[in-house]
C-alpha cells in the first residue's frame, strides 16, 4: 500500500492549521474511510464521513503517532461514530458548523482519482454482500490495509478470529463469483502459489494466503 509522502511533516502542518496539509491527509485517507462507511451505513455514508472528519479536525492537535497509528485512530473514531449512530435510532447527522466546513477539501479534489478507484469501489460493493463481521474484517484488513492486530483491536476480537473472518469472507466471495460465472482465473504461471484471485468485471481482489492468515 502506498505511503503518504512525508506523513510526519504533513501531520505537523495539519496540526498547526495548515489547510493544504490537512487537504493532503484528507485526500489520502478519505476514499478508504468512505468505502468502509458504505459497507457499515450506506445510506448515510457521506454525511457520516463529513461528521467524522470534523471530529478528527477538532482532536487533531492532540494526536501523536505515525501513519499506521493515524489510520487506526481515524477508523476508531469512525467506528465510535457508527456506534452512536446505530444506538440513536434517529438516523440523522448532527448539524455541522459552516465555519468548520471551510477547512474541508472540496469534493472536486478527488475527481481526477475516480477512474483509479472505480475498480476498488466495485470490489467493495461485492464485499458489502458478505455477512457484516466478515465484510468489516475483509474491508479493514485487505482494502484499508490494517494489520491483523489493529483490526482485532478495532473490532473487539482476537487476532485469530479476524484471520478466520477474512479467510471465510474471501472464500465466500470467491465461491459467489465462480457460481455466478464472473470469475476469470488467471494462468497458473502468472499467479503466485497460494494466492486467491477473484475477478468481477475489472474489480480484482488478490490475497496471498500466507499474508492474510499469518500477518
């Protein structure tokens, strides 16, 4: 997974109130966050994402950690917000102050990236059809790129159970695509040994068994 160029410097700039630095953080982490929210709360994903980023902005000056720590912190914030949303029963988003929105990057900032992310979005749509726990584990582990320990902490599970959820989810996804005739196996010579390849149109999920079960 690509790393944000000079994460430490970008984070420090954002913590000082540099809008461009915050915009770089947003462009790096927002697409994955939105995909996660579409699996967990599709009807309200956009509104929840905006609310979560406002919470991140407010707490950003107190954050300490590296890029992986920030990713875990962001998704912990998201999961806490989702818990509040589920429990409230109101299915509405608290009003966001206009002054806070000024620092949020415009949606047009990512328009050039739509084509790049479209295949991943199609894969995410398939993941969303899995049982909820499997979908969340696969999303966080495979799409977001968190390690097993962080996913386990976030989901309140053991690392072993996260590995099992990922394994079962990916196998279920593979079977579903094969049964639907959508899978397009690659030549054996082009696929590393122990690799599962699942293709739906141009959305491809490639997961090495040893990485997903033992990382």
